[in-house]
């Protein structure tokens, strides 16, 4: 992977982790289609998945402060 592509991957993943909307990330990265941003430049990670499941549990079971970590 070339340095420029590696930087774009890192920036896209950091933007996602920081909670930046996919549309805004697309604009920041200069992509013409949101699918490029979402399918090529962002990646899922275990911590983000765990936090998402914690938020879902909070929504379903009323533990608004639970982020899924024990």
C-alpha cells in the first residue's frame, strides 16, 4: 500500500472512531461517493463493536450509562 493510501485509511478510521458522520468524512477525504469512504477506507474494530453493543443494551434494557465494558 502506498503512503498516501495508508494515510487515507488511517484518517478515515480515526474520523469514524471520533464519531464523524460518514457524509462529513466523505467530504473531508474528498471522495465523490460515500460508498468509497465506507467500503474502502473505513474498517470495523472490536472495541467499536463492543461499544455499539453496549449502547444497544442500554437502549433495550435501560442502562444508559453502560458502554458494554466489564
